[in-house]
């Protein structure tokens, strides 16, 4: 079974390719990359005028299965991913029950094997029930095939326990993904603390609740010598702390989500609960700092933090609504609109942040179009525009912060291991 | 009735004073002048809202605002239905949107909503086609209270422009403060907010007010002081000053009014806590307009009900494209 992609503009930073090239796919792998490949193939895709990149690796996705199949399932979430050009996701452990035991991870793996449309990697919980009290058994979870550890949604409050967790993760060569939030400082807030919280009459979440915990997590990771990753960075101060740590030579990785460089707290003045996310949308100054961090490489990864919720959890009073926005179907377009369209990042930079760097951080063999690699390929019309409409979303939930927005960049094809999993 | 020829009311709902123009507010205040006269007549009723149904939907206990709206609606000959909802158990029972849609299906014309969550009225207005009047949402806005405060100030002083108004008390958790600030600043009044620092919300200066924690300094140049009700029973009140300490440092007392500008107007949205934020002598004294505010509140709410029921833009507003 052969598939040939012709005349696309291929961007593959791992192999220093940024130009017109053909790609031959055979048996799910990249068989050949080069100019004017004329091998006969069952399927030929004309990609002229299109950008061809290694499939997106989204390392922050809530698939909600098992336990909250009313919000999302592995099947629906990976379908949404494929539509968004995503070929690998890391499934977060805040499911019901959480991904803290071999049994539950085995159960999830079975569901993935049966229903996933793309590759799903599993993030195990740091603590039992994500309660921050007792560590899970990292070695056993690794045997079941987890790729990283996180208590995402919660931070491990105890310094002592977090240090232990980082040391255990190091031993197993697992990445620890830090949800850096001091819940006591966040004090039941629902929006960024400042003029917006005052104007809307809502409880504010201070920026300290994020950046003080980022500083702590980095300090503990350094002490343990462990690989740490800071999830969903939203504050100017957070970017600065990570920048300093990297300058000192500590290899922490950091991610931000599309809404933190495209939306600010001023956008939720009509109490739009789809823009109620955690961490909250910050000020315009923070948005600029996030962009600066993306440009200078401080933030090396972009991930969606896809967080599906049902209508009955979202179409209610703002302070009672759940936190989170879906993002798999919009992330690439928001990146193109905000970062490529504005000249802030080159395509080469973008592919690093959405495909190559997350693959490296997770230590998975993805994110490149090198010969012999899995044929995970996304083909994009970079200048085509579209408007985000509820009715077009394929995720089981429709809580997108970008509803009604016009975005640039449309996914034409998504291939996972050589199979076309999405076609526009 | 004095109708302004140039002004047209174009709002299906009254959600807050932030989104109203100075002209919108003037229209309501001018209309309220006419309605205020009706309240002194022997027969205090006009047929402006005959055949309309007004629903008081209250998720928070409130006697005075509800009664004021009820009286206002009845003076306009509307039919009034009162619904009090226990909202102590969050997420149990019917959602606010569903309740609103049911009231709409009962063919009511206006919902007057009091709710403990900020933004509740905004959300409801987005989801029903009938009019929504915000009678107080969380810490966000209480537009009719601010309108009646402004009406009373204008009645007493003749103008709002250049007037020095202090708002004293728990600014952080006060919808009355926010609505007053939006409204008064639109008229060029100089607004000072005065409270212990812990009760000043972040970024409030951006609303165009001066901030101080010195009550005597605030009162010195004030033409009027709006005294907010202090609620020491809040669940997040651990950082609050004690009641005694508060009265000592911020209470509106005879000694303080003595030192203030002569004839300073003392207002309070009620219900008052005697000896907590205001002394009995001042509450009942010659500077106080607290009971006049209550009467004026009916006239202002009649004006709001009148214009909202006249709204012609039901089909334009809140068209969402997705």
C-alpha cells in the first residue's frame, strides 16, 4: 500500500527541510522524501500550494474516558484531534477514576486500541486519586505503558511529596508535567484578578498563584535532577521565571495554550463561560509576554489543554460553570492566525513547538518526517479562512472559547501511520 | 410626560449602567420626574403597562427592592407575579435559563431578576427574548439602585456634573458601588471611594474614581456621601476589620458630619445597620435623604419598566452568529 504526497511545501525541522518536496508513504512509514518522486502509488495527494508538516503532537488533552463519556470519549476526542491535524495526544489522568493504577490504565489502553482514530499516549497520575497525599507506583505504571506523570488539574501542594515524586519519575525516566497552581492563593477565583475581576464583580485569581508555584516546581525539579514540564503558562512572571531557569542551564520545558496568546481577560466582559479557563485569561501585557516567550524559545511547546464540558456545565452562571475550553479543532488555526500570520514565528519554529518539541519532551518517536518514521502527516491550506461554528465541531462538547471567530489555516488531510484519518 | 425628541431607548434589557449612555440615563431620570409626581396624587395609577405581566424572580432574599419593583409595576397597571427561589443548593433543580424560558412561555413580558451570581442577568438576557431587568447580580451591578441615587442627588442639587460624591464601605463586594460609579462618572461627577484597603477591589481607579482610606479626608469636599451597608457575616470576611473597629474608623457619625461640608447629603441603599456603618442620629437627621430615596426608587423603577417595555429592538439585540 503506497501513498504519494506531491509538490507540498514540507517543513520538517528535525531534518532541516523547509521547501517543496514529495513524500512517499509505504506500509504506514515514510519510505522516501525528495524532489520529483514518481513511484506509482495507490493514492496520490496533490499538495501544491499546501504546507506539509509532521502530525501535531498535543501533549495536553482531556479525553475524559473513562468516567465522563458524556463530555468526550477516546473516539470523539481523537476524531476532533484528526480534524485539527493532531496525530498524537497525551491523555491527561483526571478521569473517573483517575489514571493512578495499572488496572485503570489497562482499561484505558483497551479502549484506545478499540476506538482511537490517532495515537494516544497516556499520562499517569502522580498521586493516588490526584489527591496529593500518596504517590502512585511510577515503575508499575510505566510497565503499563504510561508516557508521563501529572496530577493535572491539581498541584501536589506538599514540597516533600513533590520532591519524592520527581525523584521517582527520574528513576523511571518519565517526564513530570506540573500543573503549577497554588489553590490556596487562587482562593476560589474564577477570572484573572485585576480590573476585569473588579468590573465583572467576580472573585479574582492572582498571578502569584501560578508563578510562585512554577518557581517552586522548577526548584524541586532541579534538586531532583528530574525532567519537568510546566503546563499552560499564562503569566508574564511565569515566563520570566522559566527564562531564568533555562539561562542557568536547567532543561525545563514549558507549554502554553492557544488561548493564552490570542485572548485576554478583556474578552470575557459578557460573561462568556467558554472563556472561563484555568489558569484564567490574563491581561494584554501577559499575552504579549507569552508571545515573547514563544519567540525567544522560553516556551518551547504549544498544547491545546482541550477540556470538554457539557452544555449543562457551561451554560449556567459564570462562577458555577466548569473551567475549560475545547481546543483540538482550533489550535493549529489559532497558531497560524496569531503567530504565523503576524510573522512572530516561522513555519519552522511552529512545527518545532507543535510537533517536534513535544515529541522530544515525551521521549516518543514522533514529530519528524524522516525516512522510516511513522507517516504522521498534516497537510494544511495556510491562507484559507474559516469561522468557528458550533455545528461544525466534531468534539462531543462544544465549549470553544473561539466560537464565532474567524481563523486562518485549514487542515486538508491528516494521516496517522499512513492512514488518512481526516480529509476536509 | 416630558419625552426627549432626540433620544430613543434601544435596550431590550437593563443589565447595568456600564453599557448605558449618558443620554439613556437622562431619559430614565427625566421620565422618573413625571412618575414621581404621580406618587403624590390621590389616585396613584397610570395605565402605561396595562395588560403586561411583570415577574419578580428573586434568588436572594430582598424585601425592599422586590416591594419597590412590585409597587412600581402596579402603579403602571401591570400584573405582577413574585417568585422567590431557594438557591442555597447550587446546581440542584432547574437552571436559571430553564426557569427564564418557562416564564417566557407563560407569556410574561418582563423578568426582574435578583441573583447572587455576578452576570446572572446578562446570561438570562442572552437566553430569553423577553426583557430582563437586573435587580442586583452578585457584586456586579444594581442599576436601579444607582439610578434612584442619581435621581435623588439631581433632585437635591439640581445637577450631577461636577458633584463630589463619596461612596463609603465595602466597595469590593458592592454592586451598588459599581453601578453608582459607572453612572455618576458618565455625568462628570467626581467620585471618591473610601474603605479599608482590604475592601478596595484591584484596578478600581480605572473606573475613574479616586481611592482613599481616610474618611474625614473623603468627606471634607463631598457634596454627598453614599453609605454602604456593611456585611460582617460574609463567608470570606476573615480579613475584614471588626465591627467596632470599622465604626470607629469609617462610621458616619455626628462628629464626622460636623466637620464635613455644610449640607452634605447622606444616602444609604438600605437596610441600614444603626451603629455599624451609620449612627442613628445621622440616619434620622436633617442631612439624611434615606427615606426619600425609597420613594424615589418607585418612580425610577416605573421609568425603567416603562422604557424597557417600549423597547423596539428585541430582534436586533443578541443576535449570535454561531
